[in-house]
């Protein structure tokens, strides 16, 4: 976005992440009032999404409308920014292409009944929501920690609504806390909260440690440590209680990858205030729950899955017991066959559910599914391989830019670890599940990918500024 004298532009020259909107003089004209109102609209849209991402589908829907209004209000600046931002261009192209595909390549084209949900589900997570919220976060300059704290508060609200009517045994099992569309989504929210609390917690404790003065200072330090422990324990409990094997596998792989990245970072950099504690927290959590795998129901579920994988390797479908693993195997085989028939344009965004129903009617799988339990296969069936790969590539570019932005001197390396961790987590969990068609799952992706896109845009902007200064010198 091109800076102007009256436009509130994020001031990211400091690691605090504060904006320079406080430095703008009191509005004295209609233009300044309009810009202030627009800025507030963007902040409200992002805040409402963060607070409502877990507890309220109504808040999510309202935030979508506000973010769209914010884009319209800042459209001239968006159009000026667009040509110089490759990942943003790519996401716009993917979104427009999916819309055109839905308009001209419908389910009726293949003599299939149209899905009642229409193409909106594909449009909202294949670029549109990332663009809306990424742009709003970039222009308003909202801090990543502020947004994540709001999201954690919203998650606590969602849990508190159900805790009051539950016994302690039900709380520890987590079996009745599936308001987030089942155990899979519950586990994904818990794992995301675990990553966020591992980022925020050590920073909170370190800040209290650095400013401690006397008894009051040590009291704050102890209170901060208790709060950090509570955050990590609550989010880890969600992850464990969900029983979601995909979330378990994804968070453990994420912890291993972050440990490797942090080791390399610590070797190359001298700034260790945030990186070290964040990595230690993740590694301890990973080690503890790897050991916990040897106990309880989770161990038996993993053992059954290993047996099913052996049956699948021998193509012994008859010996494979009915269950989630067997259902996924049939879905993957069906999706691979459909992709091989129409790899370029897919079957159309509205045709995914009718295709699954057709397979159920033909007896190739048991009824009751509305997606392919694999993000990549699901998208490739609906919109084709090129658009699916393009969507992945442009999102990967945004997350890469977010990591590089926060690794620059004076930034927050802990935030870089968070973006890297959540990116790895989403890639792994998407191999086994798809939450994007649900309201809360799509909102979670919109929030995380929007944060990454905003950091990517700021990274390119600062890189361009430094290049211009070098040329001028």
C-alpha cells in the first residue's frame, strides 16, 4: 500500500508491532474521518473473526461481510498494491478461476445433481478469505499476538459454554465437547491453540522476568508462569481429548520440524530470547505425549491402524474391519480414479458431494460422507490439479514470506516459528481430513492464512523500501 500523509499505515520499524495510527492528527476533514472509519472497520472485521472463530458462526459470517466492505473501501490502494505482490496476484487468479469454473463447469455438465452448498465453500477458502483478511490485517497493522489472544479467548468461550453441564469424567474425556463439528476439528483447534500458547507464553514470562522489581515483580512472574502453564495444559488437553489421530500426528511432526529449524536458527543467530523458550516448550510437549502414546485408548487405535495398513498393502479389503481407516481408504481410491478421469478442470466445485453419493449408491463405499477426508484430493476432484497446486503454492509463498519477515533483525523469531509450525501442521493434517467445508474450519484457515499474507505483504514492502534506498545511495 502506498503511504500517504493521512492514511493509517502500519509502522513495523520496531519489533513491538504497534502502528503509527496514534501519530495521525485529529481528523479535520471528511477524507480523514472516512479513513479513520475505514481503519476501524478493518480492525472490527479481524477482531470479530478472531473472537468468533470457535464459538460463533454468526460472528464469523458478519466478519466476512465487514472484511468485504473494507476491501471495497480501500480498493484503489489494493489495486495499486496488487501488481507488485506475486502471491497476492496468484490468490486473486485462483479465486477468480474457481468462480468462473463454478459458473461454466457445473455439476449439471456431468449429469449430476448440484450440491446444495454451491461453489461458495470452494471460493471462500481457495483465496477469497485469505485475501480479505490478509489485506485488512496488513492495512490496519494489527499485531499477531493481539489477534491470537482474541482467538484463544474465543476458544475459551466456546469451551466454557459446555463445561458447566459436564461431570469431571466427561471433561477429561472431551467426548461431549464436540461443538466444533466433531473430534477432528476439536483436535485441530486444540493443536492450533497449543502452537499459539507456545508462542505467547514464553514471551509473557520473559517480559515479566525482564521487568521484575521487588515482591510485586516476582508475583507477576509467578502469575505469568501459572498462566502460561494453564494455556499450554488446556490446549494440550484439547488435543489429547479429541482422539484425533491426524491432529496427533501433525502436531508431533510439527514439533520435530520446529526443533530442527530452531537448531539451525540458533546456530546462525544471536537473538535467542524468543526462539529458545518456544522450542523448549514444543519439544517438551512432544516428548511427553510421545511417551503418553504407550497408554490408554490411543495406543490401541494406533495398533489397529497398523494392522489395517498391512491389510491395505496386501489389497485384502475383506479382512479390513469397518471404521474410519477403511472409509478413508475407499474415499482415497475413489478420488484418485475421479482425478485421473478429469485432471485439468476437475468435475466442478458443485459436483464433489454428488460424486460421493454416486459411489455410495454403486456400493463402492458406505454412506454418510460429504468430503474425501483429504484436502488435496478433495480440491483436485472439484477444481482440477492446476488450481489445487496453484492454491497451495501461493499460500506456501505467503507463509514463507511471513517466516522471513519475522526472522529479520529486530522482529519476533517466535512468530516465525509459529507460522512455520502452523504451516507444517496444516500440510500434515490435510492428508487425512478436511475441515474447510465447515464454517469454523474455513474461518480458522482464513485467520491463519490471512495473518501469513499480511506479514508477506509487509515483508515485500520493506524489501522494496530497502532496495529503493540502496539505489538512491
